[in-house]
C-alpha cells in the first residue's frame, strides 16, 4: 500500500505561529519509488523549500 504525504509551505508567521498551506502530495510506493503531484506553486516570499508531512485527517488543521 502506498503512503501519502502532504507538501506544505509556510505562507506566513504571526506572533510566532506559522501559517501553512498545502500545495500538493508526495506518494511513496511499496518498492520505494516516489511521485510528487503539485496542485499549486507558491509565490511571493517563497524561499523554495517545502515541508513533507504525514497526512492528517481532514478534521485536523495545520
């Protein structure tokens, strides 16, 4: 079974709390191959880095 990870970028930071936005997913196959699906490309103050995070339920905010 494949593992699914969310790709996130830090959109902003207010009072020491980061605001994260999901920009796509990373799929990891059983044989170790990985694929990336981008839904959008961050703009503005994006430094080029994305965070790979285990997928959380839709009820859990970032």
